[in-house]
C-alpha cells in the first residue's frame, strides 16, 4: 500500500533563517507531487506541483522553492523565511487517471508540517 | 488562486441531524471532489463527482453537482460527533491535474 511521510511535524524558526521540509512517498512510482499551504482558518493554497523528477511548476511567486531530486521525494525550501511564511504545509501525491477517472487526480495528503516564523 | 467558495463557513448541529454544505466555483471543471480535515491533520478524500454526473452517494454522504449553476452540495445524513471536522471542495480543470481548494466549512456536531 502507498504511504506518504512528511517531516518535521512542527518547526519554529526565526525570521531570516532557512527552511527545508521533506516529503516522501512509498509504494508507487512516478506520482504527481504537490505542496500546499494553509493559513490559520483558511483554505489551501497550491504552492508547487511536480509531474516528474526535476519538473516543478510554481503557482505563487514567493521566497519559497521546491525540488524533486528523486522520483518519490519532494522538498520545500527557503533561503530566508518571512513572518508571512508561517502556516500549515501539506504535501500530497496523486496518480493521474486514478481509479479509472479520466483526468481526475485524487490527492492523498501527508500529516502536515506546522511552521511558525518568529 | 481560490476557485471554490464554501457556504456556510461554519455549521453547528446536533447529533442525528443532517448537515448540508455548499460549494460554488467559477470556471469549467472536469471533476469536483470533497475532502475532510480533522483539526491539525492532513486532508482525507471523501468523494469525487465528474462533470457529467449529477449525484453520487457513498455511505452517509450524498454529493450533487449542477454545472449550469457551477455549484455542488455535500449532504451528511444522520450526523455523528465524529463527523466534526472541516470540509473542503476542490475542483479539477480539463487542462491538468491541479486541484484548487475552497475555503472550507467548519462542521461541529454536538452529542
């Protein structure tokens, strides 16, 4: 069965410090991978998605970046954190045409990483 | 950018009552999905309805889709305290696999 791991679960970082959140998927190959951010009491904002190694699409211009060094590994980074980067970061994976639904991606989410920037 | 708008933002009901949440979207879609999020956790997929479908059932869940009004509703029948969570709709476009989520409805079911 497929599993998704995301760490760290909680992170408190000072403004201007670097960030690295990691996500790995097991039990599947060539998944679509996603990073979402959720501000307190709000919906999910798509940050990055990837359909293959080295292929990253950015949805929101910001001081964050993403990388996919291996097929099932997705990393979210920042060189210098801002206060506004605080939030709940969620990694997710999907397989296109999952369950036979043409063009439909059903997402499986990790447990999330809560980032507080002070 | 946000696509779906859920209504109401918050809903409080008694156990055994039905809960109805609505979602409106702006652009054409391939499919619409509903997800559930327990406090501080990741989202869990509940149900998917394709653009050529009008209604889907799964256990106590019933989803309807009206593409002419660009809206969907999620009905949870005979609610339980364990249904307390936030519920999000998400839309998938024709042009790729991205899902765009709405702001969510926070459901509280009191025992």
